[in-house]
C-alpha cells in the first residue's frame, strides 16, 4: 500500500510539484557533443522511465547514463540510478523499477518527481541535464472486473448485479471495485471516496422512453467498491463504468464495460380491437393479454413490451405505432389512428428482450374520405326541395365507387342546429351522381349527408339556404250553393302573399279555376283570370255535376303555389 498521506498534504505536494516541475528544464551544455532528450514515464509501469541520449562526437559511443530523482524540496531520492541502453533510449531496468519505501524501494511517497540525467561517452565527454523530465509516480486507475476473457472479445468486463436478466428482473447495475496500480510493485490498492459514473448504452430494440434514466453514479468505499442504482435493460445493452482523475495520488482514466446475459420466455399474445370499421382519424383501441400459456386462464406476464402497429399498404414501423407495457395481470392497451390507404388491419407483437412469441392480428375497415361535388339545390313552387350532385372519394375523385352510397337530405331552420332528416336516396353503384327530392319548408337550410360506409367515410355538404314567399287564396266561395244543372257558378276568393310578418293582397296575378267531381281525386281546369288591386278574383263556370270548386295560384320564381279551402256546390 502507498504511504498514507492526508488530502491536504497531497494537495500541497501537488501544488509544490506543479511549481517545481513546470519550470523550464535546464538544457545540457550546448557545446558538448552529447545530447540528452526528454525523460518520459512509462505509463504501463510508472516505476520506470526512458530518456533518449546520443553523441555527435566522431567515433564516440555513449558509455553510461545515470539519473537522479529529486523530490519537491530538491533533495535526491535514493542513490543515482544507472540506466540501461536500448538503441538511443536509456531506461530504468524493467526488472528493477522504482518502488515505494514500504515496498522495499527508495521513493518516499506517491507523486511527481523531477529527473536529472547525466551522460558520459568513451572520449571522456560528460554532460548533465537538470529537470530532463518528470517521473509520474502515481496510481494508475483501473477496475478489477469479472476476470479475463469474459467479454465478447475475450476482454475483462465490468461486474454487473444481477448479471443474468429475465422477464422478472429487467434492470441491472454496476458492482465492481476501483483500484490503483501501484508503481514499481504493480500492487492493486483500493481508491476510496471517488465518484464512478456508469452509463447504459443506447438500445435500438426498445423504445427509450420506457427505460428511464440511462446513467447512474456511486462513491467508492474503503475497499474501492462501488454499487450503482439499477438501470433498465430491456434491450440488448451494456453498462460502462468510467473514472478519471489527475492528482498527486491518482493520475489517468479508466473505463470498463459489462454485458448482462438474458433468459427468454415464450409469451402468447391475444388481442382484439374495439372497432371493426373506423373513420379516418378515429382512434382504434387494441387491447389484449400476454400470457405464459395458451389458455385464457394461463398466468399473465407483467412488464412485457408490446408494440401495436397498423398493417396495410404502408410498412410496419410507420408513424403511429405505439409500444405499451403489460400490467400485473399481463393486460395491455394501445391506440392507433385510423388512416385510409395505409391501414387494412393491425398487429400486436412482442418487442421485448425477455419475452418472445407470435403476433396477434386483426382487420379493420378504414373508408376513404368522401366529398360532395357539383351540387345544385332548388326549392320548387310546389314546396319540394331537389338536390342533385355527386359523391366521390376526396383524394381519388376518378376512382370507381363499387357500392351504392346512401345520401340523406337534411333541414335546419338556422343552418347549424336541429337538423332534421327529410329522407334518403341510394346512389347507384355504377355512378357517383344522385338526385333526391323531398318536401321542404318555406325558409331554411338544406344539406346532404352521407353516413359512413365501408367504402366512403361520412361527409356533409355545405348548408344552402332556400326560401320562397308563401301564398294562399282566402275565403273561397262558390255560389249559389245549390244550383240547377247547366247554371252558372260564381267562385270568389282573395289571393294574398306573406311578407314582413303579415298577409297582404297580391294584385295582378293570374289565377285558375278548377272543379273536382264528387268522389273523384282529379281536378279539371275551367277558366282563368287576374286578381284585382285588393287581390280579389271572381271566376265563373257552368255547373254540370255535384262537386268542389277551387281557385289556384301557381307560384313564380319567388312564390310558392297557393293553398286554399275548396267549396262544394250541389247540382240538381
């Protein structure tokens, strides 16, 4: 173990070394043919260092190189070192590295030391370079790991706990030791009171939002041991521990990766959808179970990852798929957004590192968006509304419509509320056009409405206001009430129109006299005339049979046909 020193002493030593060792090193005598380069610590064994030495004297050979190690106070540490040659480099003998005094060496403590180098050649030339380099006599950090040859490439690996994961144990953490490799002896000593960071690798086979934090940290205890919180590992993951420090005691970085092993279970997925047909944009909820057996009473598997995806012309993985996690009973539920042309069904499959099995599949009908085009709406003088037009697939207007589509005519007084269904017509399967005629109202709004079908989604036309002025022939009177056959019957009545909230005389309008024989349902035209300035009309006809007499006005482009009460005449 390295000599025990307080944190204050180590910091003070580091500060002093910083001043002493960062000063510009003294160069060898420029007039000497001998040259001494920079002395560098061998990182793999910090009890040794190398220094290049050469001579420019003709025929001369460097015969000896010695080094003196100096502490922060300038005092020499131990006896001068005789370095061994390897080409132009001279180094501390690999079998006799510098060691701490506690290990039988001469170095009093961990830290950094100045190196003075003296070289001599066989022609008697000698040169010294003070501060030729720095001996980095500090602990090199490392993790103990699980042992050689346990990683994917035969490398040492980080110790994980638990090391084997399954459907019931989906998280792991690091449980390892941070140690320092001591210079010279190579002993492993614990590094206490340090923070080690552990990071989980990215997981491509599971949605990251299900995993929670991807890193943790822990502080080493007196034995250098650190134990992190558990990190979710539902996919193919690894955990990497990292540590770095540059102090008078520890210098360097360490990194080690661990790989959990996985145990898989066979799961059985059953699922169903809440809809067999969905409108574009509507949510379809897929619910089901993941069980450990094929029976409906088999135990559910909790925590299993299930991806609910749309199936169809677009590939799986399109935007809109969702990954959910089963509850304690193994139940899951996920929602998809219905999309025409991209969805003919759905699937619910396991995307879980620990549970594998076949997908559950189902079908769903998603009709095309629909639109009404080329609409023409009319309100006839008779009071009937007619709407003609076509219904098409909004984004494929030239596509054939393979099944007859039902179109409803609807009425609203204000155009936004209280819509009333007036009746429907079925468009022919071989044509997108339709025509629907139903009795209407004096004033109001009309639209056509297509309810959803397997082929086309629901749609409404823009409401259109239609109105006419109402008319009525008041006080229709046929006299005399009893008349001989062939006698003249005089029929009177007053034509009025409804304007600005009241009935007013409608002058100068052509009206018609009709007769209906008793027991008949048809009317016979008799004659016509015009209303006077007060809207009154007087028309005459010849009595032939018992029956009813009526004055009728047929509306124009702004007026409805008139109403009125027929009058009976008895012919004798």
